[in-house]
């Protein structure tokens, strides 16, 4: 099988080609989204692409500034024209699990404000049913014990995310991340509602009815799947 990194890059470049002058962009976080950010930066530098952008994480923001992409805080915008981001899993209804990088709080705000969201992934990320990847849940430190106990009552295996040195991982909001394994998630909508209702939860990684299309990198091109009235429009390119 071809190098997964090549598939990521192929998907990201395809999505970045959708950027036009005058757009306000949301720049995603993660290894696949980074390819798109770098390509947008190249176009700003080499093609004089005129855009404004906001970043979904401090890391993406630092990269955007280094590449010369004009960056503003998300709070300056009520709407975005386009968000390009990655995902940890995505199902045939374009419901996704995101948050492997811990940026799902800001990613969800950007996606909710966007007129169009393109998710870019390699061929390992599409699944028939969500749940193989642990569901990231961002929690205010004051509520950590409460939320962990409530999640365990939902029959989840819950792990506090740690950094390589063993210290707790902190998001850009200085909050903790609990990675919850529910097994097969047969009803993502119901689970999303139950988790979000827990006091102290800032954001969970289930993205429901927020994604407009996914670009999947393949060995010899990309596959584009679009959500339209709960159906896919499929095309091979």
C-alpha cells in the first residue's frame, strides 16, 4: 500500500484548490490539515492569493503566521466561507470523530460557523460505524472527577490523556481531555446529546450534521463524498 502520508497530502491539496480570493478560511489542526495549510501558504506567497483566516489551534496559528497567511482571531468572524480540517474517523453519513490532537473545541466552533466544511483524510479513516477510535471529550478541570464518573456509568472505558512525560495533556483552553471508548457507537446523535449535557464538558469529538464533504486520499487519486439531503454524491477523480 502506498505511503499514507502521500494520501493525506493528495487529499489536502485537492481541498486547498477550492480556496478562492476573498474567502475567510478556518484552518484545521492535525497532520492532514497541515498539508492544506502549507499549500494555502504557498498560494498566498506564490500566487498572491488574497484571503483572511483563523486557526483552530495555537500550533496551526503559529504555522500560518510563519507561512505568511493573514490570521485573525475567530471572535472577529461571525461566518467563515470554508473550513478545511482532518478527522480520526468518518462514517458514510459524514459523521466524524475528531479531537485526536485535542483541538475539537475550537474546530467545532469554526465548523459551526462555516458555510462549507471539507474534511481531508487518508484511506484508513472512513469506517462503516464510528467507535473504533476513542472519543475525545474536553473537560473543565473543576469537573474532571464528575465527568469521568458519569462517562463510566455510560459503560465507557475512560482514560485521562497524558503527555509523553506523564503530565496531563492540556488543550489550548487549559482543559483536560478524557478519551472514552464506547465500542461501536450505534446512535452517535443520542450519545452526543448525552455527553454534551454533562456539566463541565466543554466539547466532545462527535461531529454530527456539520460536515459538507470529505476528500479521501487514495493510491491513485482522491474520492470525494458530499452530503446532500442525507445522501452521498460520489465522484472519483
